[in-house]
C-alpha cells in the first residue's frame, strides 16, 4: 500500500509542476497603468490635428462612421495572432489572439477632438500606432 502511494505521489509531482500560477505584483499593476497612461497621452497628442494629418501618418482607417450632425469617427483595428497550444486536460488545441481598436472623433471641420482605445495595450502600442 505504501509503495502505491509513493508511486502515485511520484507521478503527481511532475503533473503539478507543469501547472503554473500567474502572480501579479503591485509593480506589475503600476507598470501596466503607466503603459496605459502613456498610450492615452500619445492618442491625446493628436487632438487638434487634422484628420488628413492622422491618416497621412497612420494610414487609412479600418472603418469610418459619419455622425448625423456632422463630423465622424475613425476606427483603427489591429489583430495579432498569439499562438496555439494543446491542452491535455481538454484534449484539444486552443488558439488565442490579441485585438486593439483605436477610435478618433473628428468634428465637421476635420479636426480631431477626442480619442479612446480598448483591447490589448501591447497590440495597441505595436505596429503603426504612433
């Protein structure tokens, strides 16, 4: 009986060792908050610029939405494939991806008045977003 327990424990240890736990520290939270604030500031630096200047720098938006009272919204959407892994527990392959959408409000005169973003901060900061 004791030998069976020892073998069971010996088999269980490698399984448990493969299960990682993500530990988020206060330093991580502060770093992420700083990254988000920096990106917010980057977007805000476009306020007051013309739509033409933005499109000249970022390229053509993914989508545009015209407002009834004039002006419009420009959306830049970015997608990055994260990768795939096989889950023994689920007996299937799982894939994941990262998305980011950046929106700029443009008034009737063609001036950028506001901005917002949502999604993965790393995806937002990568590529042609400047």
